[in-house]
């Protein structure tokens, strides 16, 4: 294995060296000049042919001067005119932050007779400020600040120059513009001219959008998960994004609460702040992603989460084998990044069961030229629980630094540290009698030692843009989690025949998880004849190791209906100790090919080599060591009969090595295989403000291990599970201020093959056949009550099996959540009520039952400085 590791790292070194050399590729000219709104996303078809002469190339490379700035009122709002004779050579990149619309225009400089900046306060109703400044030596920044929200913007190319058509969030009454004042002189200047004819009839040019808009419920891109810069409507796969605004409006305090807003995903309650997931009815494990890096079951805090991206279906083509999420889907959390404009926020949340959580989020430039940006998120949480004797305490801090090394080169480094302490809560015995117990019943012992630990993660992301179309990326990540399991970790062993006395065992010990990942990628856009390509090639190296010592001690039984606490564990002795993990190298390639403007094919594959081991630590004996290699392909097609409709199909597969078991005869098991067929339609409504995805799928999971009928201490490979279903996800803004995110899923998941014939036809644990959810908010947009909003949420799940084999079910439930909030320019006050009608329901992990939280109230105050 060590020799192979040297080879692996040598390959990455060669790729990194090659990545620093010039890349010869067919370059492409500016974006096609077609009308679009500022919320549209770049299409492959919008790239034109390369420059055809040296003169054209030199004209593009010269810094273009803008010699005047004028404002002109219109019936719909305002026009900002940047006077230049070369407006057709300009390319604009935009984003939205709060109430600000920001446009950066590279390769330009502001050269006004009275100074190098322009500012105008309250030019029209609904717009509080317009500024035009030199961001750096070759970039102009235009910032338009709205009073009620970020304005809508169209960009036009006219004989006068570059024209921004501004429509405020509240349509203004046409009025005479006040005098326009350059920032260097608080008086009218030659930049202010009489009103000019509107340029709205001129040909608009393309406006490139980067990032996501604050307040969105409808996110159109997920590059951290898909690894390509393309809108989701061009990807032949069901991909759902839960943005920060939804997490904020719902007042999410645990990351796994996002599952209420994604169809076909159920959380599996975990330990402390870690959770696992079922996706499309199949276990996706506790191994999730963070910014595209594997994150094997580590606890995470919500404080620095920007959004959550869920890719449904087998995912080995981009993320390789070795993880359960490869078979059914993955969950990727994307963290908050530094902003160019200063932002400072403090927040305090107080709620039921002595819940207290203060947090801060501060960001901005470290240098005046904005070549160094920072962000810092920190949070402290102290809480009791609706469960007797259960409590937790966490401290979290996450600094981020982004360096603009050159106009085409950036480096971002992030650090996270979470210190945690909690009382382990196993829930209730997996028996129908548990349904009769109160939700606060605790089957452990109070006043025993809690579980404590810390997880530290550091990552670096280096990106260099060779040209507008070719990019090199090098990402590194290291995460270490140390846990000390206190003797309060109580396992329920079995319920005695009387149906009320529970045998118990106490355990303690140390655990350590290590994750190291390197990702090297080159991506580019180019032509081959009439075909347009969005290409990705990458190499990933990953190492995972998990070590543990488990000491157990007997603990007196307890009457679950009439508990008497006070027992103490007996003498602890080593029960088992092990170490497991593996090294993985993967080569992956992906290409999104545009055959016609409305016909696209996504094809890709990944070849993985996984060296895995499982070692018994007391004897220092390697129980199992094996090497698995496999190619995982994917192909999909997208047909777009209109700008708002995409019809797609995909076929993909994945694999997971079986390293923890061997057959009775000592043979190595084949990897577990997942294969999916999916068809679907993606549809935009209400001028692309609302998007919906309807998907039909079937996943076959093969080579599942089942007990050996000769000796149940061993396994045989005869199991197979099949999941098929329908999923619907809708999200967006129906009307100004009225936002919605809704889901429905029909999931038919059963065992189709097993050596135990009684299991065939059984459903997997914790997965309802029918589930649905709705979260909607409305915020008043004007008048004396502007900023006042209301939210309503519904979550439904049908009956669920509690275990495999199926023994009994937990009943269906319908939970109702509600909120009321008031939001102004620099503060927000909110009150959230979860489980408004105090419905009793359960979460299931296949081994025990956990009663879900009853009626819970959370109050939040957030202030921006």
C-alpha cells in the first residue's frame, strides 16, 4: 500500500506542475448579446467564436475609459449611463447582497473631469443611493442600493455608452432627478446632463450573474456539488438546494432540519450534532460532504452554512466509492465566504427547554484594494432538552480568508473548530410498548459523565483562471475529530418478557476520526466544430481512518414505565477496539456537450482504486485488507423545448467496498453496487421566479450482505434492494414578498432478494411511502407595516417501518410550524413555533425510537452594524 501511495502523490505533483503551464485552448469571445434579465445564468450556447485578428485582441486587452456618468429617470425607475465609445467591448459581472445590486466591469477605469468616483443619494423613490467607483486599477464597480430590496436591472448597449435600466423593488412615481453629485465634490458637475432619450429600445447585452441572491428560495446553480459552472436546468439530475434564507426563516438550529424541505430525504438521528440520512429510501450513511470534500460523520454547526445541496442518486462519478452516499445520493453543505462590502451581524436566539444561542457573523475587506477579504462566524449554544436529564453545550468558530493574488488567481483558506459536550440519548426500546411512553422518558442514568470532544477542519482552495474559459483548481482539506465517550452512553440491550423491564449496559471510550483529501481539477469551455463543451478533469486522493476503544460495564435494569434512577455502572472492561479506513485515488472526467441550443448531453466517468483495511487493535491484527477498483460511468440527456422547460434522462451507477466482513470461508466480498435510471422535467414559472422538478426513478442496490444461514457470525452476498418512486420539489417567489418551498415524495423501497425469504418484500426502516412538506412566508412590501412577515409550515410523513425485518410501524403524522417576523434595514426580530399543535411522532434509526420534539418556541433578534 505504501508504494502505491508514493505513486498517487507523484501523479498529483505532475498534474499540479502541468497546471502552472500555459494552456493552449481555443479561446472564445464575449457572451452573445441577447436580451436577458439580471437573474439569468450563462448558457453554453452564449459563447462565440474566437478573436479573428490581432487588432480585435488588442482592443479587448486595452483598459477602456468611462468619461462620464449620467442618471435619467424613466417611467419604471432609473437609467444609469456610463459614457464610453467602447461599450460593446465591456463584460459585466453582477451579484446581489442584501438591498444592493453590484456590477463589476473589468478592463475599465472611471476618468471623470471632477474626480474618479460618483455618488447620488435618493435619485428616485425606491433607490436610496447610486455609486460608481474604481474598484481597482482596471475595474469599475456600480452599486445601486434599494430601499425595500435589491432592484431589478437590465443592461443595454447604446451609442451613448453602457446603460443600466433600474427598476426599484417599489415602482417609483416618475419625478425630476435631483442634482447628481460626484463624491469628490458635493455639487453639480459636468457629469450631470439633461435627460436623454431612454435606451430601453436598444439591443440589451448579456449580464453575467455570479453567486446567489439574498432572500432567494429558488437557487439556480450548485457548482460546489456539480463541479461545473452551469445552471441546474442543464444538468440531467434531480438536484435540490435549501438556501440560507429558508434556514433563517425556519430558524433552523440543527443542520439536519433541512430534510423537511427536500423530497425523498429523511434524517436518521445521530449522536450529538451528527446525523445521517436516508435518500430515496436507501441508507446514505453519516458520510456527508462539506464544500465538496468528504466529511465522514463529523458533527457540524449551522452558523457558517450558506446553503445545503442535495444530489439525488448514485454519486460515484464525481465522489468515488467507499461511502454509502455513493449509492443513493449525497448531502453537501456550502459554507459562507468573505464579502467585499463590510457586514457585521450579531444574533441571539432564546427558546424552550433553556435554549440559548448567541452568534456573530462579520466580514469585509482587510485591504483598501479588496485584495484580501475575511469572514468570521462564531456561535455558542447551551441547551437542555424536552428529554429528561439530556443537555448539550457547544462552542463554534470559523474564520475564512480570501486572497486575490492576481486578477485571475485567488486563494481561500477556511478553518473550523467545534467543541461539543452532550448527554447521549439512545431513545426508547424498539418495541410497540415504547409508543405508550411519554416523550420525555429517559432510559439512561442522570449525573453520569457526558460525551465530549472537538472537531477541527482546515481547507485551502487555490484557483487560477488561464483565460475566460479555462481554470485550474487545487483543493486540500484535513479534518480531525476527537471524541471521549462518557459513561452516560447507555445502550438498551433488550426488553424482558414482562414488557417493561429493560436490560442496560453502560459504555465509554475514545474515538478518533481523520479525513485528508486532495482534489486537483482542470475545467474549460471550448468548441469542436458545432459542438460546445463544458469539460472537467480531476484527480482526487483521499485517506480516511477511524479508531475506537469501547469499554463496557453492566448497569442495573430499569422499569421503563416507572423508572427509579440512581444506579451506577459496574467495573468497565475492554469490549472491542478497532481501526478501519482506507486510501482512495480517483480519476474523473465529465463533459456537458451542447449539440444544439436546446439539446445537451452530460457524460462522465470515474475510475477508483480503494485500499481498505480493518484491524483488531487489542491483538494488532489486520482482520481484513483488500483492494477494490472499479469504473463508474454516467450519461444523461437534456432536451429543452422552451427557455423555461427541461426534460431529462440519466443512467448512473456507484459502488461501495465491503471491508468490515468476510465470508465463512475467508473470501473477499464484491463491492456493493448501486444503479439508477431517472427521468424528469424541470419547469420554471412566473418569469423564472419559481422552479419545479418532477422526477421518476428506480435504484437497484446489489451485493447486499445477509447473515450466513450456516453460521450467523458470518455473511453471504445474496441481498438486493430496489427503490423506485416519484419526487416533486418546488421553490421560489410567487409574488413579491410571497415565497414558497414545497415537496412531495412517493417512495417504494423493498427487499427483492435475500437468503431469508421472510425478508423479501419488506420495506427499509424509517422510510414513509408518502411524504410531503410546505414552507411559505409572506412579507409586507410597503406601507406602515413594511417588513412584517408571517410563515407557515406543514410536514407530513406516512407510516414507517421501524426495523428490517419489519416488525411494527410508527404512525403517520402531520406537523405544523409557524413564524412571525419583522425585518428592517439593519435588524430582524422573529418568533418561530415548531410543532404548533404538539403532535406526538417519532424518528427511527432501525435500532431504537426517538420521540420528536413537542411544541417548541424560539425567539430571535439579529442586528446588523
